[in-house]
């Protein structure tokens, strides 16, 4: 169980996000094609989702496919889309086995119709569940902000405030982001949750995504509770 130090961080961890990096390197280290790493990465995703729910975290957001990932070789993009298809089948089958509400953030409308159908079905079937899991697909933070502004223009807004933007983001139903974790050793945000991360704690680990397990999730959660959050105050 996580040891919470009451002298440091009194803010509860309500929303965690993950940049799931390192699948390709994990596979290459094993002399395998990159797609093998993504396949293992999908198994890790399930483990991490369950561990976040175990910790009572209200929302967890995962960067599965960015607006820039279309630039990858066709073989890899196809493998990721097939993996997503299988993953959605499994989630749909197991929807009654857990208390997870799935939401897909990003412009999913460009995905194949069969994928969109499964995505909308899963969102609908899980809509009364407790723990939110946002899966970012064809997501980019800059396009999310443009989308939010365009929504507000359609509403007829001439001037906007922070609350207007907040409620127009894909993550509007999740609490404020508390902790952003990036695996795989790189130290950047890669166009992920730029607005939401304004006051989030950042946690970078060299662990490659497929090697994430319950213990490594616990380490990130523990690190969060050791941070002093001041939100601009003293
Ligand atoms: C980044 O690692 C990872 C991705 C672009 C894909 C993430 C996908 C998963 C974790 C699988 C689950 C996803 C679905 C669609 C169900 P990388 O490939 O850039 O790794 P590298 O930095 O080692 O090359």
C-alpha cells in the first residue's frame, strides 16, 4: 500500500495521465519488430488501468495514438489499428467485469467506421461506471485547443474565459490533472494535455512502457504524494 506523507502533499491524486513511451525500444532490445512492443504495451495498459482504479484514482488518461503518429511506417500504423480493434473487442466483452467508464479523446471520426462503431458502443455501455479512463486516439493538444475555440465560436462567444475553455476540452468530465507520467526516458510532453498539465506534477521514468507494472505505478503515485504543491502560492 502507498505510504502517504501528510506533511507534504495534502492534495488527493484524482487524475493521472500517462505518455506510454518505449514500446519500440522494448521490442528492438529483444530483436523483435516494433509492433511486438505495442502488443505487449496493450497488456500493460490493462494492468495500469486496474492499478489506478485500485488506488481509487477517479480518472486516468492514456496517450495511445497522436495526430503525429500517422507519419509512422504504414506497417506500424496498421498494426496499431489492428491492436486497437482487438483491444476494443476485449473491452466490450469485459465491460461488466469492472467499474470503468471509457472515453475516447481526440478526433476519432477519421478512424475506420468499424472502429468508430466499437468506440461509441463502448462509451455508451460503460457510461454509468465510476472510474474514468480517457484513451487519446488521433489526439494532439494543440488541435484540442483549436477544437475548443471553434466550439465556443459556434456557441456565439465573442470573448472567452478559462472556464469556457475548460468545459470545451475533451477532458471536461475529468477532475483537474494532478500527475503526468512519461515512461521511456524522454523529457518532453509531445503535444499531450498542454492546457491540463498547467499545474500537474510531472514524473519521468526510464522504465519502458511494456515494463510498467503495479510496482512502478505505485512508485509514481508515491512520488506524487511526496511533492509539495503550491499552485503559485508560497
Ligand atoms: C510510443 O512508443 C507508443 C505509441 C505510439 C503507441 C502506444 C500504444 C500502446 C501502449 C498500445 C495500446 C494501444 C492501443 C491502440 C490499444 P514508441 O513506439 O514511440 O517507442 P520508442 O520510443 O521506443 O520507439
